[in-house]
C-alpha cells in the first residue's frame, strides 16, 4: 500500500500573521508526519504551474499577485488519508463559511479583498499532490 502524501502551503497571509507554527501544530496533532518543510518565495513560473487549473478565471491574476506578495511555508505531509484529511482540517475555501474547528474557520475571515485570503492550500487529489510536490520540492 502506498502511503499518501499531500502538499500543504501556508500562504503569504498565514505566513505574515505568524500562523505557520499553528498550522504545522494542527497537522502533527492530527497524526500526520512532516516529510519536507521550507520557507520560500515562489516565482511567478512556480505559481502559474501550481494554479494552472485556474488560468482564465476572474480570480487568477489577483491570486498569483497575492501568492507572490511574500514568503510561504511549504510542507509535504504524509499519512493514510492525509489528502482529504488535510482538506478537512483546512475547512471551506471561503473563511467566512468555514466551520469553526477548521484552520480557516478558526483563524480566517473576510478582509474585503479581491481574492480570498484563506491561510492554507492543500492538494485535492493524489494526482494534484504528485504534480504539486514536484513543483515545490523537485528533489523529493
Ligand atoms: P486551495 O487550492 O488553495 O487549497 O483552495 P481551494 O481548493 O479551497 O480553492 P480553489 O477553488 O482551488 O481556489 C484556489 C484559491 O484561489 C483563491 N480564490 N479566490 N472568488 C475568489 O475570490 C476566490 N476563489 C478562489 C483562494 O485563495 C483559493 O484557496
Ligand atoms: Mg484548490
């Protein structure tokens, strides 16, 4: 059986608010393992590859601008079911709607900006995880 891996990002809003440790704490408290960890300032090329599925959508340019606005904490996590498991820890995309108890529900809010600043990213499928891990951790 292959153990599942997911790519997690603490986005620039979460990094700037000093929430990297809190996000990593919740991942470890859940029982997932950290297998790679880095603070990095992504290039436009990296972000375009990461968000290729959203190219052409109205929030695409604001999203790339936001994701370029400061460092991010990138992690690869591991554990049975960690892809849906971390999505569940993260909560709904819109922090206003995200359930209390989730990262976005507990720590996020609407800041009245063009793009939803929602603290974290998590891979949404095994295929996305493999693709995204190769973008952020090419040596893994
Ligand atoms: P993520 O990929 O970051 O884990 O979030 P997600 O799956 O919950 O959301 P997705 O639909 O993949 O969108 C990617 C990111 O784009 C921003 N977004 N803003 N209407 C908006 O303002 C809007 N829609 C999406 C969010 O930062 C979202 O996480
Ligand atoms: Mg997504």
